[in-house]
């Protein structure tokens, strides 16, 4: 059976007449805009903040397009990737009827967004090696499965999923496969964006929140075939990306070099931490990471977590998450902060009694 996008979309979304904003209806170059009830006398901040922002973020999209070698009409920009996750579920999943699939342990927002929308969740855990269980995934999906969320590199495990597995799942599934590449810039693996050509049901998410260092601006994007992008545009809030974020991300994209440098630094620090961690007797395993964090198995995660808190250092306790027994997720930071962490580890090592 071939991929049939139209059959996948909720009927109410197909029938939806989207909100038509003033800025969306007119795209000529008039001089005087009296169409949006904006304040004529400007704002207390000066600038152009009295004007509504571009609803389709064309300038930002043209830069993202150039950076990622993908046509602008195959790009959707969201208020963080988190908005993309929610919109996808609302476009495709009928509340109380349809389901999504996730592969735990993975990013928590897929589950939360599904729960908010009253959409059921199918789960196929990763294997003990944190790989996709391709066979079980294909056996578990059913006629009501609309989206499979795959996170690669995965949060919280840090590893990239096998490219062959993702392609195989995408080819054998008639719903949407989402590959969340929030951490792709820290990985040697190449993005799945270049696989879009041959996979009409694939959607890639990336974000400016991690390697780009712009988490505070709330900007993420999705790449997919233009029919999927049109559906997201239909459902999104008209002005979902505010003017400040559009301008600042546009500016940031002109300074890619500085981002590449910080990625290099992070990778060097990750390597240093990895080597340092394994020398401590309370560290059982440091998992291979393609991201800016290290999932680290220790003797007693809760105990170490509390010790670090007492020393003013907060890490993420993942020990209650499946396959992550006694694991902490530790973000790689600056040399100074990482040194402070290692000093705390040394004090902890001396304090434990076996
Ligand atoms: C941090 C993160 C994101 C980013 O979400 P934003 O809403 O863009 O900040 C997306 N996916 C994963 C797996 C993440 O860890």
C-alpha cells in the first residue's frame, strides 16, 4: 500500500478554513498598512515592534533553506520543536481513536503532547544496546497508528539510531515518521534531510535550542514534503514566531562559524569528561554520546544526585526511566563548570564507604 497523506489527515483538519491574517492576505509592496489595527505611534521600545511579524517567516526560511539545502516550501518553523510535535498530533491523530508510537527511553514531550490531545501511546522499548527494535515496531503498529517518533541522537541515551533501521521503518509504515534531530550538530551522522526526496512520509525536526544556543528564543523547524508543511501551516497560530525571535535567529544564521566553534569545544569537553568519568570507582558505565550530554551509570544515582545538589550542581536523574537504572544525564558545559563537576566527583569518591 502506498503512502496516502490525504487518508491520514483528520477530516476536520481537511475541512478547516484557516484564519486569514492581514499580513497573510496582502503581499505586495504598498506604503501604508491600515489593515491590522496596529498602533500608529510605535511602541515604547521603538523599532518595528508595533507591527505584526511575518506569519510565514519568509526571510528566516530562506536562510534555513540555504543552510540545509532544502526548498523553503519544505520548511515549517515552530515555537520550539515542541510546537511542531503538538501540531503534528493535532493534524493527524483523532482524539480517543488514533495512536502514536514512541521508543522509550526517549524525549518526554511526545508522550505529554499525545496525552494533552487524548491520543493513545504505543511503546516499543529500545533494545539493551539502545537501538530501535525494528521488528517489534513493525509488528506493534496498527491501522490507527499515525505517527512514529524517533529521536536520533536520542535523549536521554545520547546515541544515534541506525540509519538502516529508520529507513526500513519509514518504508514499511504508511503513517508519518518523525526523526527528531535536536542534537544532530554534535553527531558525526548525517541528517535525514537528504532522505526526504525518497520518503514522502518522513519529517525531520531540528531546533535552535541546543547547538545554536538559542533556547530562550523558542525556534525549531521541521522539514518534510510540501503537502505536510501546508497542513502544519493551516493549523498553526497565525503569528507563531514573534518578531524578536525571527530577527535574532536570522542574525544568528549569518554567524554559523561561531556555532561550529562552540560545537568543537563541546565535543572536546565531552571527550575529556568521558575519559575522566570512567576513572571513578563509582562510575559503572559512560554511554557513547552523539549529543552534548553523557548518560552515566553509577553505583547509586540518587545518592550522587543529592550529593551534587548539596555542592550546587544540578544534573538530571534518569534512574527511574526504563533501561536507565542508576543513570544520571549530565550536560557537557564549559571547561570551568566541568572542572567543578570533576572536583565534586573526587570529593564524593573519598566520602563513599563500600
Ligand atoms: C531539547 C530537545 C528539543 C528541543 O525542543 P525546543 O522546543 O525546540 O526547545 C527537541 N527534542 C529533543 C529530543 C530535545 O532534547
